């Protein structure tokens, strides 16, 4: 490839991105090697912008720049984001919050967080293993174990770090990790860290999981199947009973990430085991986050007493990391109490999810495989169109963040709606009418899109 001068570099980037968008199966080609590294004194002059990885960022930016619209990512919110929020001083209806049960800012939860600060301060200052723990940690973990119907739980400071540390620590080079292709990045990173053989099965394909185990299990020491309780991109769920049968047949562990299903699935919000009437102790490792329905920050593992004890003494992300901050633990604990006391929130959420999905389909919109619980995509199928649509919705008073290539395959570019129990029928009808209005208009007058794609 020809050398790129700084002046034609932007165009070259757009060309590379354009090729990737037209042929989504091909990765964006990395930028060609550029300028010699020059020394400034004895320090190399490091230009992170010259890294090939940096080129990927330009996909998002180029789409926005060519359309003459603002970056749809990192929008600045001025206050508490619930069913409504304020972006740059403008009140908008919000469909981009994980606060499915509308608990962020709940007086009981904020009071619990403030009281925990008053009592313990803003941090526990060190790892719990070495510096000790607070009652609030024990209360939260007992409540999480109770919600899942298992013996014990342990909390980590981040949901993402929970998966990385636990999967990376429990599995090793002799082991096998079988996951769904849409599994969250934190699981992928943990699996990479472990050094285990990794097999990604097509989304929702139980037969592919069975085949992966049948063909590979005997060559490995341990095997684990990892799925999500409710998939964060597509809003559908796996069939847990079938996975339990597979894990028994092939002597594997079953791990379920309930980040988006705790407080969402099941009559009383206990997650996919309750939803599908499965014994929760048949799942070896429950994972979840405190950051969605529990309106806090952090992650946890729930399971047998021995599993939790093992993690408390060996998992690097727990042993070598500070304990969850008092306010953070207290908020999650108080959120569990409200969730259990107010099942109407789960019922309303499900009603809203069903209403939104049915109303979207009635307008001819593609909601993919979503079961209409809390996450509902509207698949648009083109990154530039999705970005423009998100921008137009914002100007009509709706905040919905686009998910585009390389986050998903180009033909799967989408707006991802997070439905909450606070949304009203009017808000949902309003945004769907706006999508149904704008989408054909963008597709029919695609001067920008066709220019972008070179068609
Ligand atoms: C399925 C899944 N697992 C884990 C995580 C990481 O959780 P957290 O954002 O709390 O770190 C997320 C985040 O969205 C997720 O969607």
C-alpha cells in the first residue's frame, strides 16, 4: 500500500473503513507503517495515534464526521439518567440506561449509601483478605446468595474484572471453555487469560455446544460452558435445562452471567433459573453485576460455599484488589431489599418490554431474537444509517445509543433500547413512531450513506 502523507491520511482512513463496511467479514486493515520513530533527547517520540488499533476508533468518528453530526458516543448527561435525562441542557427520554427497575436515586438506596459513608468512610482502604471486611460486605453477599438460591457469594469491585479474574484463574492451559458467540467481552478476556482452548459456538446453538464438548472434552482436564442469562446485545436467553443436561453428560461446569437478567427474569427477579424453573444449584457458577438492576458498581460470583471460599483465597481480582467501597455495597444491598419488596417493578418492566417489542414489530421494525424483557434491539443493518438515526432521534428528544461495526457485524448495526419499568406507553410509542418515520427517510435519501459507501 502506498505511503500516507498526513494530508491524505484522513481520506485513506475513510477508504479503509468504507471497504470494511462494504465487506463486513473483512477486518479493517491496519494503517500502513508510517514515519520512523524519532528520538527526542533519549526519549522516543511516542505517537499513540499512529498505532493500528487507533484506526478502529476512526470508524465511529468518520461516520459522524462525514454526516456532519456530533459523536453519538460519550454524550454528556447533566444529571440523574432514568427514563428521562438531560443531554447538553436538553431534557430527553432515555433508552440507554441499565437501570431496568428504575431504582437509581431511590431515597432508601441513597440513604443507605450515605449512612455507609458516615459509618465506614468512602473506602475500605485495602484487600479484605489482608485488612479485614465490614458487615456490609457480608450482608450484601448473603443477600446475593439468597436471591440466587445458593450457599454463598463473593463481590468484586468490577463486573468486568469478576469475569476476567474468575475465568482466568479457575481455568488453565489444559482446559476447555465453550461459549456462545455473543458472550460478553469480559468472558472472552478471562478465557484468553486462562490460556484454555476456547470454542465459540454460533449464538443460541445448543447442538454446536454439544458437538464442541463431544469432540474436545476428553482431551481436557476441566471444561466449562459459559452463557448469559439474557444476552446484552440481542435480549434473548439460552435454554438452561438443556445446558444442565449437557454439562452433566460431558462432566463440565456451567457458568451463567446474569448481568442483564437478575431483577429482570423470573417472577420475583431471581433470574433465569426462576424464569425457566431450573434448580439454581444445578448451575456451578452464577456471575452477576451490581451495576444494572442493583444500581451500584461491581460484580459477584454466587455458588457453593467451597467455590466461594476458593475464590476468596485465590482469585487475583479479589485477593489483590480493594474490597467493594462501603457506599457501593450498601446501595446494592438496599436495592435488593427494594427489588424483593416491590415485585411490581419486575412486572411493569416485562409489560413494557412486551409492549415495546410488539409495537416495534407492528411498525415493521426488526427486533431480532429479543424476548422483549429489557434489552430490545432495532436492527438497522448499516453503521452510517444507525448513527444518523440515533442523531435524528436525539434531536426529536430521544436518547438511544447506536451499536455499530466493529461492536457488531456491519449488517447487524442497531439501536439498542434498554426498556425500564419507568417508561410510559407514550414514551415508547413516541420513540417508535420517530424511528418508523426517520428510518425510511434516511434510507430513501441516502446521499450521505451512498457517498460514504462509494455507491
Ligand atoms: C453480560 C455482561 N457481563 C459483564 C459485564 C460487566 O459488568 P460491569 O459493567 O458491571 O463491569 C457486562 C457489562 O455491561 C455485561 O453486559
